[in-house]
């Protein structure tokens, strides 16, 4: 049975630049569905050329209902460098070695 890849959230870390305080990026939309080794296009505002992306696969298992905290059950986080970045969009590739599934 094939699992559809669902990107529910892209967490962006903006590297601080010397003498400047960076604004927090605002995400409007992201490519969905996306499979391993495919590009993701994230559209929004405030993407800095020095930003990086953190992506992590959610742990497999049955849904247990609503979580009481805001932290998803991520197996591990991986920092991914963008392919392209401008103030309103960025592109990155999902790691090829990752299995299909839900990622945050």
C-alpha cells in the first residue's frame, strides 16, 4: 500500500546576520504531495538568503488522538539547504533515502 507524503509543516530557521535581526518567515503554501527526491516549493514572505530548512519524518503508528503539546512525534530532524531562495519563495529537495510517509 502506498503512503501519500504529506508535508504538514516546514520549519524554517533563519540564520542571524551580523548587525541585523531577521524577521520570522510566514508560510502561505507548500508543495503537497511530495515524495523523496522531489523538490518542494514553499511560498510566503520573509525568506532570507541565509535560511535553512529543518524537516523530520513523523513516527509511524496508529493515531492516538489530539496531542496535548505542540511538539509532533518526529523521529529525527535533518537540516536541508535550499536550492533557491528569494524573499517570497524557496525550493528544497526531500532526502532521497527517506521512505514515503508524513513529514513535518
